[in-house]
């Protein structure tokens, strides 16, 4: 097991072929954009590279991945994971490749240390920043490669407004823009367009907000009953966890979404003041992530799950 710089990771990839790239469960823009960008950069070198088909991908991210899905009979010689911090984030079809990962690329402080080689930098706001450097070392970045990489960086920083955004984030974005990509379309798709179902979901979540810690914390809950009543699906829930951050005075937002009866996905978003470390709280619940953005999977009734979250938050919070 070895830690590599982006330059060293690129050198490793130059030696490989028949490469399969893995994304995480319920793929977001960062894992999707990283995987597609890397896939296209490798193809420019004449290599055989594909993404393992992820059944959870939403329509908004599938637009990038379409040309890169692996055929059913593809047999990889080398496996790469991007933006995956933990074994629990491997979707079922990807689990069989866990012990075969030759290169893991990630930016989460909670990265579990798997993979024969690792290119990990927790100081990066998006995994897309790391993959950009790898792709740059592989050769000139084409507009086709730059577009999904821009989507990766933009989405994981909330269009460059989250506190994780750095000067390097902007430098990477600028370099990608200089390739001539249609960044306006990307930003419109991810940040300026909502379905009517999504608007209805947001109204329900905000209307049912439950505050704690003297209004500094909030629960926003999306049970199956509400989703079914509205007719919302995965395509309407992209980045729903950011909703808690718009509420004035809130520095700890817990968004709970019921995926199956009694099975909940927690997305915890916390403030830059450091009062609550999201990674520490979610680690207590079997999850992980970043200091201000982390998650976990929980089981129980809504009230039981909220009690679990509140107990974890109380254990790590600073007064």
C-alpha cells in the first residue's frame, strides 16, 4: 500500500490498460465528474477505460456518464475508485471489486485506507481537484474531459460558495473554463433549475423543520410517505442536504431521508465556526465525511433515528 502524488498516480495509470472506474452509492456530481473525466483522459491515451454502471445515478449526472458505461462483458485488469471514502459506500455491483482496487483517489478525512495505491488529499474541496491534476499529467485536457471535471468541482463546493472552497479550487475551475466548456449550462442544470416536485419537497422539509440546540440545529425529514405523496424520486433530491444551510442562525443541519421502510440516510451539514464537527458525529453513527459535511446510514423509526443523531451531535459539540 503506497501513497502517491497526482503525478505519480498518472505515471501508474500510464502503465495500465483495461481500466474500470468505480463511483460511490447514490453518485453525486463529484464522483461522477471525476470518473468520467478520468475515463476520457485515459481514452485519449488510447487506453480501454470504462465506468462500472451505477444504477443509482440520477438524470442530472447521467448526462455526463452515458458514453462511459462498461459493457456487460468487460473484464478489467486494473480498478480505480474515485471519491469513495469507505467500503460501505460501494454499491452492490461494485463490492466485488473492493479487494482489487489498484488506485483509490479521494479527498475525505475519513478515508479508510483501502487500495494498493492511494492518491488522497483531504485539503482539497473536491475530489475533482485531484483528478484534474492527474488528468493534466496524462496530457492536454480536452473540453470533453474538462466539462465533467468542472461539474465535479462546482457541485462539491455548492458552485463555489461552501466554506471548503479554496484558492486552488478557483484555479482549477479557471483552467477548466479556459478549455472553452459551456460552464453556464452546467451551472444552470445543477444550481438554477428545479422541478415542481423538488419545489414541493423543499416546501415540505422547511415547513416541517424541527429545531434543537436553541434553534442552532435543525432536523429536516423526508419520509417515504411524503416522497410518495409528492411523486418525487431520486432525480428530485440532488443536493437536498444543502437546504438546512439557508436557515438563518443554523450551524448544524441534519437532513434525514427514508430510503426504505425504517432505513434512513443522514446528511449532516455544519458551520464553519466548528461548533459541531460533522465527521466526528457521523463516525459515531458508522459513517464519515468532512468536518462540515458528512453522512451515515441509520435504522429505526424517525423518532429513534433523530434521537441517535442528537446523541451523537451532543457528544461532539463544542459550547
